[in-house]
C-alpha cells in the first residue's frame, strides 16, 4: 500500500505506526513563501486524502 501511495503522490509514507507525509516544499513554495504549482499541490493532497479514506473504511 505504501509503495502504491508513494508512487501516486510522489511522497514518502509510513503507514505501519503513523502517517508521515513528506512534500518537497521548495517545489510548491518560493523563498518569499509565495505558493506556486498550487493546482498540482491541491491534486496531490486530494489524492492522499482519498486514499487514506479508502484505507480506514
């Protein structure tokens, strides 16, 4: 399951004990803290939430 989610989301997850999500912030936030690639970030987070909802059902 972890490998599937990591492949879909491009982030590392550890679902054994707790959920750890690592998102490369430099890809989504500038040095001035301006949000970039906002749509892609929203899509990744939405997909993560959907997968987690499936897992807890």
